[in-house]
C-alpha cells in the first residue's frame, strides 16, 4: 500500500511541484493538499496520514502554530518541514522540531530549483528514511546486544588525576530533535568538552546551537576557527564547514574549520572529525552516534579505534527517527553500549565523569 502524504503550503505552485515529486514514486501518493495551517488542522483532525510535508510561513495559521495545536490536542502526525535558507527561517525550523517536526528539507528559491534533482532527491530521501520505506526488519534487542564489544559498567565519580576526555557526537536525520533530549541533560561540570557534527546547511547550525544553549547547563556554541576546547562546552560544527580538532603544544586542543570538498554531499562530515582525533592527547574519547541516514562516522570511529582509547555509545533502533548511522557503527562491531535516546546523556556522564 502506498504511503499517503498530506502537503500543506500556501503556494499553489509549490503544492503542485511537491505533489508531482511524491507521486512519481510508486511507493508514495500525495492526493490531499491544504493551503494553510487552518485547513491542515481541520484535515488532520479528521484523517491520519503517513507523513505531512509542510511549509512554515503561511497565512492564518503558521506551521509553528499548527504544530503547537497538534501537540496540545495530542493529534499524531509525522511532520517534515520545508524551510528556506534565511536566518529567520532557520530559527523557525529549529523551533518547529522542538514542537514535534521530525526533520526538514530546504525550500528551493525559485521554480527551476524546485523542479531540479537536488530538491527532489532531498525530499524523497527524507520521506523514505523517516517512513522506513527501505528499512530491513528490526533485529531483536538480544541480537543487538550480542554485537557489543564488551559489557561496560561505569559509576559517576569526580575526575581524578590529569586524565583528559572528550565527547565526539555525530547525528543527521532526526538529530536536532534528538539533541534536545541529550545536551540539556548534561551537567555544567561535565569533565569533558563535546564536539558535535549534525548534518545541516549554513545558518541552521547556529540557530540550533543558540537554542540548545538557552535550555542547557553546559555552554553550547557554533564552533569557530581557533576555539580552544573547554570542559563543559559543546562545539557544533558549522554548516558548510568540516570540523577537525588539532592538538596544541601546550596540551590543549583547538577547532580547525576546513573547506574540503563535501563527501557524499555532506559538509560537515563526521568521519573527518573522528579521524582528526587520532593525533589528539585525550586519554579517552567517547564517541556518540545518534539517529541519521547513511553511515557517516563509522569509518572515522574505526580508524580512531586503532590509535586511541575509545568508548562508543549508539542510540537504539526503537528511539531513532532513522537507524542508519547507529546501525552502521553497531554492525561494524564498534558499539560498547546501545541505549535509548533518553539514556544517552546519562551514559555520557558515566563515561567521562564530572568535576
């Protein structure tokens, strides 16, 4: 049976283009459309859909207002937001994911782009991943547990000696929402810095970092060239840049941002972040892999494992929007722990300790 998609957009042209793209795929259909949030709200009260593709800026009722009403009235909907690349829309998109949207696709700036392969590919990739159209059958918890490297038992203790630790986290589809269940739960006295790659366009990463900083005890910022890593701080790789970590002569480490070519369309690229840590002086690197399409991070963690002492925490399948990135790391035999999203922060704390 085809996946039924509702399209909500105040532009008749965008509604037509999005529907045409969706209907080209034999596994999807987009028959129903709404012109704004008011129509969308009335439709969703009466009928359920496999997913909703929705603009955020609409008359009468915006996408944010619609998401709030859906939350308030406990109307379930898998919402994918279509957002333009302005700073204001980036901030709105991050708030949309706080209010329940699972992911976003960047909106074309003109009709030529709207009908181009890039927008079509991005939209359908997100739809297929979020709705698990190509997913393999879920494996049992016991089967996943059998693939862990070793059982790990940690207790939270104040840091002792000069042991230096780092948390290196990677995520993609579903990541901005997932991070809201991880970063705000980390304590201000976390005994490690956190470096973070989330696949997002330019501008969106700063909005995400600013929003996380508002609700977190740790400091969160979009990483800048030359930032010296400090415990209790989270450094988010900027969209459009690769983030790498360089060891300094005084034993500290700093952020390096590079313009190397995107890999598979990805910049930032988590593998580069992990590979750059091979020459670091950290006594332990805690690698965290959350929800996301593809396998970015796995090769970098595998390379890092050959040179450094690492501990790998992966999000479990049941709590992932898309199980691609954690699954790749688990299948490669790299995972030490596989935990549900709400337990990720506690696993990080147990691994690095507090001051």
